[in-house]
């Protein structure tokens, strides 16, 4: 709650001289308020997590999933007078451990967040028909298994945490760079993801990874106004006007990230991703970026999360370190090795990264071919225009 207050107060009055002290004082006041409500909350909490009864036609969860197809509405009750009750019930129903992780993510994006099935399919790098069938099977499993439509009891929340954080992160990523359409960014999805991440922190305030995810989203979302020019064209990180970054979101994001990194013996993947975003946010200019720290953090991230996308991002950072261990040539070797990973088949940013490295090495013909490959895989108009511009510059 202190962070929510900070968002409003700091945007109105500016970032205070000592953000940490401001947050501590605000948190103390919120804690006193919470103590006054504690006895009432203890009495009411059991009522909030009772499952909705199913009727003879099937589970209540299944009926709600059918009704919610396309995303939640603006209406809905509240948990404890603050947290959107219907949204949480639907989110945790979709993230039930009885479902496979990929089905949890797909259901949440489609039903909780209203992301069209073709865009969900692109996020998973699978055909639309495959994704539609996956979503249908997951809904039928919820109905057949009579999975309750409810917010889990407090003791059940931690086992759902990783799934919930994963779907919120993917939702944000889907908005941060839209898989299709004219605009690069879908602010509605980004804002929805930030809201969900804030809700998870409110539910599980002692979970470092929840704070890490919220920190990551805020640090990333802080750059939104600088990512495109007035005509909607994509602006790379190295060319962005950092004065257009949101200083309030940066400050709160850095605070959350520091807390997430120090609250656990070994930081998790969201805390480490937030730390990488924090290095970028702390650099006054692109040239001031501490690339050795970025690469080191990617190494730590790969140790806890074997993701080829993380490995590709590490290669992009490696290109900015000096040779022989770094530089475009060393990075290109890593990218070429990653091309053999089947998990990156059809991933447009793999040939795009390769094209950029080849361009920087002066290998224009090969770079043009890689740009063409990426262009054929990309369905976002802003990204297509950027790639087409790079391709034209090589010819």
C-alpha cells in the first residue's frame, strides 16, 4: 500500500529527497491502519475463500470461464474492500495446479486478460489452431475436475505463486511489444499486468519474487513514452531520450528490486531480471551502461532459469563488452549456436539479433538476409517498419 501511495504522491509532488525514508513512514502509517482492521479481517477471511457451489450443469468455475471469454469486465466485487474479487478468483482458477503450466498461462491471457487467441499463439510460437485446442482442453478440464472458482486460502497461495507471476509477466510482455497490430505497445495490457503484480504483492508481501516482478514491470514500463517517436516508430534503447523515462516508476522499481534481491538467500528469476532492468535504469546514458554487470546478472539468471530467450538477451549484452571475450564477433558466435535450439524456431528476435551483429561487423549481404528472415516472422507493424528501414539502409 505504501508503494501505491507513493505512485500517487510522487507523481503529484515529485520524488522526495529520501525515497526510502518516505516509504518507511508511509508503511508505518499503513501498518497502524492494518492493525485496527486485523480482527475484522480474521473473522471475514474464511468467508472470502469459500468456493462457489456448482449446479447440476457443471462446475461454477467452468460457467464463469465461459462467461469471461474475452476478458474480465470493469465490474466486480472486492476482497477486503480493496482487491478485485472476481479478477482474483478467475486468475487463481486459471492457475490451478491441476492444469499444465502452459495451459495456465494460455487460459489467463485469453480469459482473464482478453488477449486474442492468435496473439496468445504467437506468444507461445505455436499455430493458432494448436493454441485454440489447448485452451478448449484446459476449460474442459476445469469443468470436469470441478475446480472451484475462488481465491485460494492463504496456505494455498505460495504453491500458485510461480504460475501467477509467470502469467503476469507474459501478459506484460504481450503488451510491452504487441505480437501483432499497428502499435508497438498495448498500454492496456501493461497496466493490467502492473495492477495484477501489485495485487500479488498485497496478497503475499513477504514473497521476494512478487516484489521482484513488480519492480521489473515498473522499471520496464517507465520507458514506455521513449520507446516510440511521435509517429509511432520504434526507438531502440540506445537511442531513447532518457528524460522521457518516468522517474517515479524508476524510483519505486529500484526500491522494490533492492528489497527483492536482499530478502532471499538466492534471488529468483524475477528479482534478477529486475536487477538487469535496474542497471539500465541507473545509467545516465546508454554509453554509461555497466555491461559487465548486465552480462554477469544474465549469467546468474541462466543458472536459475534455462531460457534460450535469456541466452539471446545475454548475447546482445555481450556485444557491448570489449573483445576478445565480448564484442559483436563473440556475440555472433553465441547467437549462431542458439539457432540450433528448437525452442527458438520461428522466434523473430533471433534473426533480428543476428542481423544487427552482422551489420555492425560490416557483413551487409548476410545482415540483409537475416533482416529479411526476421521481417517474414514479425507481425507487428512498428517492428516491421523498423526492420524494413534497416534492410533498406543496407541496399
